[in-house]
C-alpha cells in the first residue's frame, strides 16, 4: 500500500511540475541562447503588485501557457525592486538603495529595470535570440491575451507590423487555442453541484 501511495505521489508531483513555467535567471537564459537560440520572456514584477500576483496565479499557472513558454522560450522572473546583482550585455546592474526592511513593499527600483525602460508592473519583456529587447507588454494578461504575444514574437510576426493598424488586424484575426482552465474548473464545479442535487 505504501508503494502505491508513493508512486501516486511521484506521478502527481511530476504532473504538477510539468504544468509550471521553468524560471531561470537572465544570465542563464543568455548563456543558453549561445548553444540553443530561443527568445526570452521576462516577467518583471514586484512583491507588492496585485496584478503581478494575478499574472503568476492565473496566467503562468495555465497549462497551455506553461507548456508553450517552456518549449519556445527561456523564461526569466525578475523582481524590479529586488537586490540581486545581474550582469547583462557586459554591464553590472544592482539596487544600491535597496532597503531589506521594505522587502515586501515598495522599495527602490533596480538599475536593470531602469535600463530596460520598465515603468509599471507587471511588464513582460521579450528578447530576441541575441538578447535584444523587443517591444514590452505592460499590464496583466489572461492566458489567451498572452498567447497572442507569445506566438507573435515566436513567429517573428512583429517584424511585419509597421503600424498600429497592422497589429490591430493581426489581433482581430488571431484565434486563441489556449484553454481557460479557470472556466473549465468552474464548469466542473457546477457539474458536481448538479449531480449532488
């Protein structure tokens, strides 16, 4: 019986981890690009930001989002007000005014946030296969909204869009394939409720 429980626990933990985004550091992502070129997606967040928490809980926990990102991108999570030292493109960035007493509330802004032009949270930054910055995506995005950008950058469709109208046309014609696991969960709960009655 213990063996069955152990096997079930292992399978359950594997299925959970398979649905999570594999976050790495920016330095690791840039290093990996040298041998296996992929674009980078960077989630720029702060610990006090409500929409950042929603993005993590609702969007990055979505099975389709996690699977797509893990397959086509290197994923980086970056605390825009954290205190880590980061080397990027030959320059060292830190947060000299970081206050440990404010670790979970508004703190000073990290030098890398400023260098990348981040002004609000969350901001999703995309980098090409040579770690060059692509247009930023600001604010909370649902799995389906993020899917549009993930596929647009992955397929280099952004290079064809010279005007806002071109992007609007692309967005209007885009057909989402990512499932909304939140809606699916609600349907299951309603179905369970009906079978009880």
